C-alpha cells in the first residue's frame, strides 16, 4: 500500500543498490504525503545515513517549524538523537518540548520514556496510562507494552502491543515483532 513506509524504505534501498536514486524515491514519498510526520521522519533518517547526523537533525528542526504537529516531530527527533546515543542532545530537545509544548501528549510521552530510562518504570507506566487515556498514540502504546511486559505481565502487554499495531496505520516490523513476543509470553 502507498502508506507502507517500510516498503518505501525498501524501495529506496533497492533503487540505490541498482544504481538508481534513493533520494528520488523519498521525494516521491514526500510529494505523496507532504504533511505526514512519519514520512518526514523516515526521510530524516535517510539523510542521517547518507549525509550524517547533523544534517538529519537540521532537517528535523526545519520540519518542526513547518509542521502542523511540531511536538510530534520533536518527539521523533528525541528518538533519533537517542538512537545515535546523543543523550545530551535528546535532553535539550525534551527540555524544548517541555517549554514550548508542556501539555502536549507527545511531550508527556517523551517524559515518560525518560522516566523509564532513568529507572522510574512504574512512574513511567502510570504516566503513559494517562497519555493513552486521552490520546490514541501508537508510540505510547508501544512503550507501555514494553514496560508492562517487563513489570506486570504479558497479557496486558499484548493488548497494548496490539493497540500500537492497530493505531500505526502502516506495517512496522518492530511493532509486529513486539506483538508476537508479547503474545508468545502470554501463552506461558
């Protein structure tokens, strides 16, 4: 399907491997989904791989300014910074979110994720439950599934993982893997 971003990423990689242009594939994706945060985040990650971390961060920051969902884009930037083990950068971005968007659910999601990495998993679970009680955010359900499977049992974790998959709107391998793992654990 057109909104299957995993397929777009694979197509870009195939084009690049066969001498074509991955950049053209991403430009086609962005033309089809100009305001889509997931599409822009996928392209930013491509920029990171091809042009370096700082160029990807610049792209994220540019898109934040243009986005209808700036807190969501900042949340994606925090995740990107954490993936590159740039915790001080991620902490600054989170501080920006807390200042500019203190009540936004994406800010609350990032705060909860930070609590969990700082060793406050039970507080993070409660904070995430508050987020999902008011907002249907796939990423919040994903983190809740991971934390719940570790702390409280897998049946509830499988429910959270299933909701994350349902809300995402496109196929994402890591969510389906999480669902499979939690369903497997639930049968024990």
